[in-house]
């Protein structure tokens, strides 16, 4: 039986890889279009440094991909219907090899890499590669399709977990086992949304980041039109929350500080039973709802539900104040002074209270000299009846300040009710 006929009869891409490698008597690696490892020949171990990295990390190193693009090799593969020879790139440990794009229905699905050592691939074997490429492309396509179907099934189990759509925990574990999903015993839910629908595209960017780092942080995720929800696994107490914060900081670094604040982020409590996942999810949603109500306050509002404190009651306070047409006379006086004299006393007061009336920390955050801060505090005390020794009053004022999404709107509503 000819080698091509033998390969056509197999459906497993790993067996196909071994057949190609045996026929060519050379190490073979098959990658998908994203240069992620699909299969490699185990009968030959003489892989070069680059291929060893690909096998270990399950993906071709980024600097190799960039170099191949820079050399025009990836572009050539897209156009060519035949194998091309890539000469050694010694400075990155890349030995000479032959590569051909594996295509299906006219689309490039992946690549077949054949490492050449002492002997080159002969013309006869080049023809063999060209002839079997469509079959390999179809195998990669079928593998991707199966993986996608499994991912959809896993998503369904996770959605049901978040919404408590299982009769018992044992039923949940059975459903998860059917789709080969191992659910964590200890975990925390982190939910991402955006401040406005025009920034929904950022959830797509975030999804790519999660796919890239999910193994490192041990995360499961599901995505809806308006949210991306992470289930962060932990073994020790506090580990899930620690990893959640580390990943959030990584997101900030990758997207940039300005774009990062288009995200609304909520972190639910960490629980040690799978039955509490929905509780953690609802806690994360509550954080997001409050953040959306208050408007973006980059580093002021905590993202952890456990640290929300009085933030949880701000919506209730707002409704009470609105129904009673209540306004803080002290804050109104500061607003009026800021408008008429171009001062910045209202923001100074909020920052001062947020820092628990610590002068040095407040001055640093406002980028002003401590003497300037002292002068402003003195002005605030002269204009208002605020007693900074009264803890109850300070707590109340801080909550009122948090409700000021729009100072002009607050002042205008006050004027309208007093016409």
C-alpha cells in the first residue's frame, strides 16, 4: 500500500504525523494557523532548539513567528501550493526545514514542518507532501471543530453552574465529567463589563488575553454579549483572590491605563465549595452594578465585594436623598465657592476624607505641597461647619461625595428645587 493511501485511511492526526515522519525519515511538527502545536512525531527526537520550545510550550515562540514574518516566509506559504525550503537562522537556533501550508476549502488551516538535518527532502517526497496536504488540512479542520463543540458544552456547564441550574452537586459533577471539565473545589468569580456599549470590542480583546493566560492563572471563563466571567481556581486560602488581582494588573499593563478604565470589574468572595460559585458570581455583579451607578472612579472604589463597606448602601442613600429632596448645605457651599472663585475644595475634601484625613498622603495624591493642602483645609473649615474630629460626620460626607457623579447636575437640581 502506498504511503498516501495509508495516510488517507487514518482519521487521527497524530497517526498521520507518524506516517509522514516515517515516510520522510525526518522529524515532523504540525501546527495550526496560529502556530499552536497540533501534533509531532515521537519516533524522531532530533528536534532543533526552536522545535523543542514549540513542543514544550505547545506553541511556536513569538520571536520565531515574528522572524518568519519579517523574512516573508509566512506570506510565501499563504500564496504557495507547494513546499518551500526555509534555510537555517542560526542566531535563533532554527535549523533548515521544509514547510507547506495545510489548506482546506481554500483556507490555510495550519503548517507541516519537516526538519532537514544532513540530507535534504527529495523531490519525490516534496510531491508526497503536496499531495497529502489537503487531507492534513481537513484533519486540522475536524480537530478544531471538535474542540469548539467541546468548548461550547463546557460553556453550557459553566453557565448552569453560575445560574444554579442543577438539582444537586453530584449532578453538576456528572455533567462536568461528561465534557471533561474538572471543576475547582475552591474558587472566586471575577466579572468584567464595560462602562459603555461602544467599548464592547474590549471584551473581545480581553477574551484573547484570557485564552492566552488561562492556564497560567488556572481560570475558566464564559463570555456573553456584555460580560466576560472568570472562575479562578485556588488550592490554598486567598490564592484565587491573589491571582485575580495579578491578572487584573496584567490586563491594565497590556491594554494601557486609559483604556483599562473602560472596564467595570467585580471580584466575588472566595469559597471552598462548588455550590457557592453562584454566590460569588452575584457578589461580583453587585460590585459592577455599584461601579456603574457611581461612574468611573479609577482607584477609589474597591473591586472586591468583601471590601465594599458603605459602597453597598450608596444607591439606597441616593434614593432616600432624592425622594426627600435633601442636599448637603456644606457641600453646596463648597460647590459655589469652586464655581465662583475657581478653587478645588470639593475634590480636596473627597481626597482628604478618602485618605482618612492623612495630610501627607492627600497632598501626594493631589500633587500639591502640604502647606497648600493645609491652606485648603482651613478654607473648607471657614466656609462650612465640618468638624474633622467627628467620625460620623466624616463618614456621611464621604458617602455624599461619592454620590456626586456630576457636580453641576447636583447643583442644578438643588437650584431647581429651591426656585
